[in-house]
C-alpha cells in the first residue's frame, strides 16, 4: 500500500520510497557514528560527565536532528511524495489508517445507527431509575500498556471509543457480542491521551502527548484534518451545541478554540498559570469550565478570553477531572487530595460543603462519572478499585476490586442509556463492564 493514495512508481521510485519510509521510522535518533561524535563532546574524563544536556553540546545534537529531518524530506521529495517547500512532514502524516472488523450486526459504513432489538434509544435518560452494579458482565481487551480514555457514542451509547498507550483508538460494541468494530491508527509516536465525539457521533477528536489533534470520520475511519498546536495537548472537548467548534487544553497553560470549517484557531484563552488539566462545556455551550495544575478552577464565557469566575484557595489541590452533574445544577471536581467536591452552577459558582471521600488518588489522575439519574457518583482509585457513592448522603455504597495487582483504575464511565452499566479501565489496559 502506497504512502499516498493514488501514487504509483517504477522500481527506482519504489526503492526511494522504501528508503524514505525507513528514514521516517528512525524517529530521528542519532546513529552509532553520530552518538560517538556526541560522546567526544563530554566535559572532562569523569564517567558521569554530561554530554547530551550540556549547553555546548545542545547545538551539535540539534544540528544532527536537523540534518536527519532534511535528509528524510529530501528522500521523500526525490520519490515524488513531497516537496521541501511544503510544510514539515511527520510520520503521523503518512501512516494514518484504520481497520474495520467484520461484524454481523454492523456494516463498515453504517455503524453509527444502533442495531439493538427492544432497546429505546430516544428516551429521556434523566428519568431512568438507576441501580448499583453487582458484577463484571464483560471484559474488553482494551489497550496494551493501559487505557487512558473512554467516550460513549452520543445519545445512544450503543458504541464507545477507547484510547490508550498502544497509540491506537478503538471503537467497541456495547451490545451483541461486544466486539471490536474498528481500530484507528493516527501514526502517533506517543500514547493516545483524550477523545471526544461531536454531538452526532459522525466525527471525533483524538489527542496524544504530542503537538497536534486529529479529527476523524467515525465510519470511514479517515483523518479529516490534523490541527497543529504550539504545545502538547492535554484535554479536548467539542462544543455540545456547535459541532464545528472545539477546545483543546495545552501543557503551556493555554486553551485553544478551533473552528473545523476553516481549520483555524478563533480564540486563545491564556489566564491559567500552568498546564490545563480538564475542560467541560456547560450543556448549552455558552460557557465552559477549566482546571489546571495551577490548582484553580476557571469559568469562561465561550469566545471571550476573560474568566467570569476564578476559584482558588491556598488549601486547594490540582483537579485532573471535572464533570457536570446530570441535574445541571452543580459540577464536580476530582482533586489530588483524594476528595471529589461539588460547586454551584449559578453566577457565584461557590464550592459546596458536599464532599466524597474514601478512595485514593495517590498522584494519579482519577476519573469520575455520574449515573444518568444523578443518584450515584462513581470513581476509580489508585489501588485498583471502583467506588460508588450515594449522591445525597455522600456515603460509599459499593466498592469493587477491579484489578488484583492494585493497578490504578483511572477511567470510569456510567452508560447514559443504562440503569447500572459502568465501564472502567486504567493501567491494566483491559476494559471492564460492570452491571
């Protein structure tokens, strides 16, 4: 399969293409000869003398990397695959692909419409009466090395996306045989960090520990566009009312607001003082919430680079996750002091006295979720547990030992269409479905 669709060449060009691909897969690491050159630049004869990080050696290392980039681009140009006048080509641009797995319930180009008998996917989910899950119903293979995010298909939740440390995104069936339907590979060098569907489910975003975000066609399995960023992305969120707009939080403390119609950044929110951790839109899309490593919570009017509320306290901890309660009256944060707190969604946005304790975060970003009716709060735990609280009393009602080796459960998601189905995963990689 060619690197670019529709490209064909003779044997000489094939050779050049293969060479270019090999060069791109080197990840720009120094060769043995280049490493020897670097080692000669050590300061002194001490075996612990630095060479890679010294100021004198950085220009040499940067020059080596620059030379390798130019060499790879030159090979691609010779093969007819690129020109040096174009934007810089990365491996992610030439290795994007997806694979659909044959399924008797879905076809390759028709997976977004649910095929579940006797299931009403248009009911008002807030009127569901939910119950505590009792046992593991199914185990999905998940991702080798760990699963970092889970997102249900909007409204129907008959499918869900997962992303993980194996650098892939996977689409799973919630019903039937609960099989893997499609695997998306964006050519990432780093783990997939966050995912986000638009309101229709026809498109989704994926971000990794890299300086770009990819917009995918869910059914076709193709990248629609790659958005370049000035820093690593940390979290992403579609506007729930405008499918053409999304937010991305960055490690440089900024929040970028993109319009996918012309692929441009329409606003930058830069009031945080450290890396952005999480984002959550208000249901009507008019405002959004952000949390940061600067230990603050900020409320913004969408499109305006001025915070309308800045929540901070000397005793406050960083909050890796924020969620809005199904009642839309309060929002919750999960803090690194192992406490989940609630805040009013009224103009004052005051912190409430209600707190949820009993789980352990221990330096990990631990996710949380609510049942569709708002009666229960569910959270992961750094020691491999799934914890469930009563919303009104804040008492722990249920605790499951998900992983016997005590690996963190960092991602939890209560199905918006089910009374008692909860997905959870984390460092173990496997995705557990409880019911």
